[in-house]
């Protein structure tokens, strides 16, 4: 059989997917399904939009009852258009005319005799089939918790993805993935077995007529994990039954889960959490999304996540039944108590905690009107001095760091198709978009909505009109602070001389361009470079090795610099008069960073999860700090303001540490990956709310200053 070249349009992600190409051979499917199809879906997760189709949808709405981590992960990952790998481009010549090699499927990770195209032909009972587990997030959680043999289960998942059937093509040719797991108790005192569901990519045509019992366009088979591949699984099984499936999450834990998911998906899908309305879709939901739903409306969603992976909006919406009242359709059911990502209050069926009651009772601090007082001279003087020391021209300065730029260009050109991360030296991972920013040149010369300067200047003018001061704080990228680590391991000797040096002159020019237009910035880069040199080998680095974001050390340094400037504003004495005492406590956590899963498959096993420590900010009464939407100071930002504060250890982010430094809570308004357009969330509160503010601190990653996916939009335009 000769496979013709075809294209599958996955409109949910707007990905044009090429098939395996002309000239490939196929063979009959070796593990066919037989008999009637059987169900293998969770009984506690329901898809609420009946027209949902994995290959064409832009929106997925699911209810989870009760809210366990297992149920939420399954709702997010099962047959979701968001997490299907795009097809690789083209076919290697070595694959043409070949038939799949079935000699040792999946490298022995699964028992060959157990492989079947129908879940009904497995050893799983109907009850066991009703508890599938989303495998990628489960493995990530098991590894982060250091559960015994979870690394071996991770290896099994990797071996499934790496199976090439002898067809070659390299690691970017992922023909199948292990997507779900099942637990099977064979009885008679024998160990519990782990079974996997394996889905084939729609573009892979090496097998003819593969089974697709659920009809979602992704053929699947099932198989049992070999005992020798995983070893004793007792600790894994115990964790799944007691914690993963057995623990019902609180509203605060559901909220934390949503933040982590949005942050994790952001690098691939530009995801962000939207303020959950009383009913969704809301009035401002895109017409094409409302059109897909018809007349459907969903009351009190707990989580509304919007993505825009390729310029087209997509939504994941989750309704979570509250375990406190069992109500399924009452407004506010399952809604997380506390604050949303824009700092606004959200309804909740459960009574407020002591901490929330105390915060609600605190009086609102009102300060008199003042005239904004930006100070730009310091940055101008510093950047002009740097320019003078580098030949007095940006071209001359760029020539002096040409070796770094050439090395980065070479590395990014060598990255496999679809890969978003590269491994540097000393365990550091780096992000493709951050490298592109480093190589992007003069930011002020970007055209149209790619140029951030007019939007930033316009926002500054809008705030000044209402008497609000403004600070713009671009967060340096890891590549700018650790340029010597960007070479392939071991350390590249050519890059070593650039440690502690400014290697992106146009970042400096950008600050000068803003200062010339009256915009005050907090210049973090020189302080970060000094701290990097002074603190080498002394505990945590300024950035997480496997992640795009900073560590506690990095965010606390930024908080101190911002706090120092806040104390110089004339109106700060009104805040100082109400100064509060905060202290900190350590809170460790373990995780793979957001770059780990963006590596080529063959690289991932080289990196164990990082154990990091957050410094949680604690109130005088012993409760954990929370941002205050009524504060006169706003921290407006992207995921750099969300990490450590709204996910992982929590209550330990940059906003919390700014509050600790100045002695007063701040108001956090954040958007994952939406740094350029997070202004919209603040402005939607209304002019009256804006007038109560004294300062807006706009803090965002510098990489999004270059060629941002959604552009820098005027206010009022999504």
C-alpha cells in the first residue's frame, strides 16, 4: 500500500499537520480490537458540551465531581485538543518503503502478550476501567514527590514515545504516546498491575486499520507494564489510591491546581486564567467560541482557561462541584474562595477562612491625590556610561559580544523541529523564545503591534492622567544573566569570558528609549549580574536551572530594588504610617521546571526534578500573606509575578516580598504569558478603582518585548 501525502487541519490549535509522507509502507494492525467496544472513561468527569470533537473543537467544558487531583488532571488531559503533539515535517528517506518492525515493541516496557486494541480484552474489570488516570501529570507528580520507582514509570513512558518501529526519523518523530494508566488488582495476594493506554498519532500510517474505539481520531491500544520495567509498584499504588484519587481538594487547592496547569501549558499554548464569571460564556467571549457552543451556558465555572496557541482563541472550562454542599448548578458552586488572578474577589460557597475574614475586616487605606513623580535621570546616566565604555555606539557594543550571539544562533538553528528548549552546561536549560529575543536586535525598530514602546508610553500617560505613578520593570532573561551557560555541556570555553557581562546591548537601549519618553524603569540587570558574580556557589542561583523563571533569590533581589524605589515616592509616608510587620518561613518544593517537557525526548531523562525553597511571607498573627485588591500599590505582571505566589509553595512570590519590604500589602494583577496585555485586567475594574491607586508596577519578562505572539494591543482590544 502506498501512502499519499495529506494534511489534517486541527482547527482547535490551528496546526497544519503533514502526514508521514509519500512512499511509506504499512502493515496490518498486529493488535486488532474484537467484540463490542467498551467504555474506559472516568465516572467522576463529564464532558458538558455534547458537540465536542477532539480534532475540530475550540472549547472543552467538563464537570468534575468530587474534585480530586486525579479527576481534575483527567478532565484537563483526556482527549483534549490542547495536548496533541503536532506532526513532524517531512519523512526521512530511511523510512520510505519500510514496514514497521514488531520484534520488540516498546523496548520490552510492556508485556507483548498483553497488547490489545480493545480495553474489553484487557484484564481490567468494569470498575477498574472507570478510573483511568491521566499519565503525563501523574508521572510528573510522582517524580516530584520522590515516590519509589516513579522514575522507572517515567522511563516506561519515555520508551513508549521513543518506539520508532525501526522506521528512523529521529526523536522528533513521536508516533505514539502513553496517555492514561489503570490499576488492576489480580487478587490472591499478587501485586497490583499497571496498565497503559497508548494513543497513536493520526499522521502515523505505518499500520493499516488501527482500532479507534472512542472515535476521537487517535487510534489506541492497551498493555500491561512489565514487572521488570517498573519493579515493586506498591508505593506508587498507595499514593494513587490515598492522595491522588482519595483526597478531595479544597477550593484553594483547586485554584492552585489551575494556576499550575496554566503556567505549565503557557510556553506551548499561551494559556491564561480568565476571571470566572457567574455564567460562561461571558459577554466578551469571542463570537466564534459562543457559536460553537450554541445556546449552552454553564453556571459558576471554577476554572476558565483561555489559550491562543496560533492566533485562534481556545478554551478549557471546568465546573467543580463543591464537596461542602453537593450543589451542582448553584451560582458559586465549586468556585475557589479568595482572589482571582486579577486580584478581584470571587464568590465561594464555603465560609471564609480566618485569614480571609481578618483581611476583609481590615480598613481600606485611602491616600490623597498627588502628582506623579517619575525619575529617569539615573537610568539615563547609567546606560550612557555603559555605552561610552563600549565604543560609544550600539554597533560597536554588539560587535564586542558577537561571539555570544553567533553561538546562540548556531544553537537555535540546530534545535530539532518543534523543540522549545535546549540544554546548556551545568544543568541549565534555556528557552527558544528567550534566545530569539537576545538575537532580535533593536526592540524599538519592530513594526506595528510588535513594538512595545508606544503602548508602554501610552499606558504611562493614562495613569498620569489619574494621578497614578508608574514603574516599568523588565525582568532579565536567564540567557542574559548566564550567557556563559548557554553552550552545550561541558562549559563552552568561548563563552566563559562573558560571565557577568552585558551581552544584549539592545536591552540597555530599550531602557534609554523609555527614559527619553518619560517612563521610569527599575533596572534589574546590573544588580542581577553583580549578585550572580558575588553569590556564585553560595546556594540557589538567581534562576531555576530547568525553568524560565527566577528562584527565591532572584525574586527577593527584585523585590528589594522595587521596594527601595517605592520608599522614595512622596506619598509613601502615608503608607509607612500604617506599616505592618511580616516575617518569612521556608517552604521547600520539588518539581521539573517548565522547560523540561520542552526538551527533545532523548534529553529529558538526564534531568532529575529540582528541589527549591520558597520564603513564604507570614503576617504578624501567623497567617500566610495574601495580596490585597484594595492596596494603593498594584503589581501588574506575568508569570514571573505568579511563580512562588500562586503556585508551587505559594505566598512567597515577588508581590509578597515587595509587601514585606515596604511593610504593607500590595495588589497583584497577573496574567500567565500575558505581560504585554495584562493592562486590560486592571482597566476593566473601572476608572473609580484606578483612581484609588498611587502606583502601578508593571513587571514582565523581557523576552516578551520581542515579537510577542499576540502583539501589544491597545486597551479594549483582545
